[in-house]
C-alpha cells in the first residue's frame, strides 16, 4: 500500500485543468488511505489553485514558484518537481496523460530509475494491490498491470476517472518550496494556439468531429454551432485535415489525438481503422453518414443515415430546445 502519493497538477492560462482533479481521484483509487500531496508549479500566485486542489481531495499542496516556470519546459518543470520528490520521498506519483504529462513523466521516471505505467484508463484494487488498466493495440484490447517494486508512477488518460466531489469545507497545508530553477536551454518565446480557444479537445466531454464528408472549411461551421450548443469541442479525421478543411491540431486518431468523451458525434467520417484508434473508447458514439455501409456504424451506438447538411442543422435546433 502507499503512504504518500504525489499528484502533479497542470494549469492552462492560469486555470487548473480538470486532469489535475482526475489525477487526485486516481490517487485515491490507488490507495484511499494514502496522504495525497499536490504539486503546483508556476510563476504566479498559486494559492487559490492550491485551495482548489485541496477541495478536490488533496491533503496538502507544495507550490514551486519561479520566473522560469511561467510556461512549461521539460527542463524547468523536471527540476521543480524533482526537488519536491526529493523532499517528500513519495510512494507514488500520478499525473494526467496530457501533452505535458507525456513529456514530463518519462523524464522523471528515467531520473528516478523507476518504471511508469502510462495512459491508464482505470484503477481497481486486487487485495492490497492497485491494478492499472490501459488500452493497447490502438484501443482494441486492454491490459492490466501491477507494480511489483519501486515507485507507483502512472499517468491517467483524461476523461476516464471521475473527479471527486468538490468539498470546500476541506482544509490542508499549503507550503512553498524554493527551487533554483536554472540552466534552461529552451525558451518559449510565444505560444500560438491553433485550435479554438474553447473546450480542450482531449478533455472535452462532447466532441463533434468532421470528416471529408464535410466537404470544405465552410462546411465545418455547422459543426462548430452544434459543438457550441452542446458545450463541446470540434475534432476531425485526417481526411478532413489533409483536405485543408481544418487544422491538424484537430486530428483524432492513430497519428492524432486520442479522446474518450462522453459523447462523440462523427460527421461524414467513414471510420477507417486509424480514426477508430483515437475515438472508439468514447462512451457514446453517434455516426452521421450517407453511406449505410460505412464502417463507422460498426462502432456507433446510434447511427443516422443521411446527408449531414440536412441532419446537423436539425440536431442543433433540437438540442437548443433541451440544453
Ligand atoms: C499511417 C496512417 C495513419 C493515419 N492516421 C490517421 C488518424 O490519426 N486519424 C484519421 O482520421 N485518419 C488517419 N489515417 C487516414 C485514414 O486511413 C483515412 O484515410 C481517413 O480517416 C479518412 O478520413 P474520412 O473518414 O474523413 O474520409 P473518407 O474515408 O473519405 O470518408 C468520408 C465519409 O463521408 C461520407 N459522406 C460524404 N458526403 C456526405 C454527406 N453529404 N453526408 C453524410 N456523409 C457523407 C462518405 O460516405 C464517407 O463515409 C491514417 C492513415 C495512415 C496510412
């Protein structure tokens, strides 16, 4: 069992990302009795974020504040987090399986000379052992892993482990850790977001994804309207990206993003195996396609055979009445 688990938090534009809370919930699943210590890094005041981390289940929080931590760099963040790990000597470390998590955690694991179970979608207990479930072969199968020695080090795929209820009566210690973050060889000059400023694709609960059937960049507009009504994000097949209907940052699939929203609406997407690799574990899949034989219907929970340019506006109007 684990006495102390470290959860590495993540923020975007100063706002804590949901993956931080999911990682806390994951840590609780590893061992509900463990002390959970949140780690937050940044260059601004993180006290309010630290309170949120405690309200969502952490017992205390360590903040590392330094000018070199304003934006994420693997050098800066690994120095900051390693210093906290050295202080705390945790039994385990948990982080979201995000772009930052995927970059930072292997580096930390290498420094710590320990293993890492990445992209965990669930954690169950077998006696006093935590069993980590993760997809393999592009989501076609799942494997179960246990850690037999060393640190419990895992990343958790966004949108899979429900966050704990926020409880603002919770309290915990918030401490600062001085770290001399130095020798940063990469400097972030500017961050240019290609995707929309709306909901982050990998964390969205609802995704409306368009394929080559959308036919043009203009054709994506009704998809954005539907996504807006549902509070979701817009994604795309590689076919749509290759055809320059949208940016590659929206691509979902084997060579794009892997997503597991509650609702995935595939619009004019044929359902190639490489696309399914990125979305087939979505909780509910709705496919809209004019070809009744399209492969996407084989993974869909609900299928609509029809012209997307007729179906999407109708769906948007209907959802406007109920959402
Ligand atoms: C190594 C490799 C990696 C790849 N990685 C990815 C990846 O990460 N993600 C990915 O998506 N693909 C990936 N691909 C490409 C993949 O094989 C497919 O080519 C691609 O997914 C097809 O995109 P699509 O479904 O939008 O287009 P199409 O296969 O052309 O399908 C378009 C669909 O739209 C329907 N349609 C057309 N008009 C309408 C209409 N008016 N109303 C309703 N339906 C309509 C058609 O019936 C058709 O089913 C990869 C391929 C390779 C070789």
